């Protein structure tokens, strides 16, 4: 029985600590979340297209190099 009480106390202390830390967090505003989300979406598309075109160029180059020497 004593172990159960100790376990409950430890869990209770842990959850109190978690709550205290969550209250210390500076949460971003709605506008900050919106603007950073837009930046992430734009960057994702930009790098996606960049990698797509790099892949096209490299595959074209390898195909032509293989045709030259193959």
C-alpha cells in the first residue's frame, strides 16, 4: 500500500512540475503562427521545385553522358 501512495505522490509532483513549466512558456500569437506557417509553405514549394529541376538537369546530363560513352 505504501508503494502505491509513493507512486501517486511522485506522479502528482511530476504533473505539478509539468503544469508549472507549461505556464512559463511564451506561446506565439495567432499572427506569428500564421506568418511562420506561410513562410514554411512557401519554402517547401520553393525547395521542392528547386530539387525537381536539379533532378531534371542531372537526369538529362546522365542520359546524354551515357549516350556519348555507351
